[in-house]
């Protein structure tokens, strides 16, 4: 298993450009999520999905779109990049979506995005 | 809402020193508690977990005990190594909610 994979590893954008961060998992996990990590802020949830065709907003969804057309893929779209979106982005997946006493989330290696 | 407060770093120790990173939480119901570790340039990995009061999670020499009475889940290790240098995150999952709430992270640096 490759686990959770993310591409690209690094990206530089200009303000106003759009791009898609890719995330894929090969573990047949129901739950997938996107976080951003900023210094002194920990990880903040952007969007999440409990299964194909189902997505919802997290703490900081503004400026980001997601879709979940398959179980494996969960891309994150920036429609018009802003300097405030400079961050490290992590995708994570989990084998259970709800009704469980715990769920371990498996994280990808991250995408470091800089918006100029 | 749910929240996690952990000791702000950075923490710098010498090899073989004792480590404690404090973590307290606020949550409805009976959350599950986790410690994740992030090594330089990598994503987060689950270090240990505890799902009910008085459970002790342990892994790689690290331990943490779920203390319901003090709403705490402090991370400890008796003798740290240089390879333990990383950022450590305390996190909780409340009830049937599948979302994790993370603390801000504590950077640990261990010097030889």
C-alpha cells in the first residue's frame, strides 16, 4: 500500500492563480480530510468527506473547494489564491466515518504552498 | 466546543533527559485522546492513543495516561534520544464525531 499520497510536494503561485492539490489513498478509507498547518496554529480542518459524493466544511473553508467523486481521491481546489493561503497542507484518511470509539487518521506527506 | 491545550514550546533537552509535555482538553462526553508526532519534513504519525479513562497508551518508550478527573493526557518519556526531535501534537475525538481536534503542537529538540 502507498498509503496517503499528495502531489505536488511544493508549489509557488501568484495571487489570483488557481490550482488543485491532489490527494489519494489506497486503503479504502471512508473518511478523508484536508488540514492546513501554520506556525503557532496547529492543524486546522478545511474540508472533510465521509464518503464518495459527500463533503462538508471544517473550521477554515473559505477560499477552498473540494469534491469526492471516488473513494480514493479527494482534491482540494484553490480558485483564486491569496497570500493568506500560504501554508503546509495535509490530507488525511481514516477507516471509519462515524460510530466508532476512535479512529486513527493517516496523514500524507504534505504540500508546501507559497502564494506571492 | 472541543479544545486541546498543550504546553507551548519549544522544549530543548539533553539526550537521556526525562520528557513531559502537558496536554489538557475540553470536550463533551468521553473523548478518545491521541498523541501524534511529526518528524522534520514529514506528515503526522499516530504515536499513541487512549480511548477511556485510566487507559495508558504507550509506544516507542512514550506513555500517556487518560486522566478524566483532571482532563489531562500528558506525554512522558523516561530517556529521550536525539531521534525523538520532532513536533508533538495532542488531539481528541469526541463521541461519535469523526473529526479530530488538535492542539497547537510542541517542538522538541534533543541535543547529544
